[in-house]
């Protein structure tokens, strides 16, 4: 009989903390939204920003030269 391979231990997921400042009215709105959808504020925020962040994890940012547009051309 062939021996079974031992399962590899999963690499732990690293989480980073991000803090946001929102107004009292925005917080109340977020809480009401979450209660109506039966979700948590953390999940609602993650779901909202996921489309913005999906394809940028491997993107390397280099020295991007920003070209300044001249407001006035004399010649």
C-alpha cells in the first residue's frame, strides 16, 4: 500500500488594521444599513471596497513622472 502524504500546514493569514474617521451621522447610517441587511459594519465596508482593491495586490508602483500641463503657451 502507498503511504499517504502528510497535509501541509496552512500559512496563517496576516491581517492589518485600518482606522477610519466617520461622522456620527455616517455611523448611524452605516449601523442602520447593517441592521437592515443583517450584516456587520466590517463586512459591509469590505464588500464596498473589494471591487476597488481586487486587481492591485501585485501591482508594482515605480517612479511615475507626472507631466505638468502649461497653463499658458507663449509661442
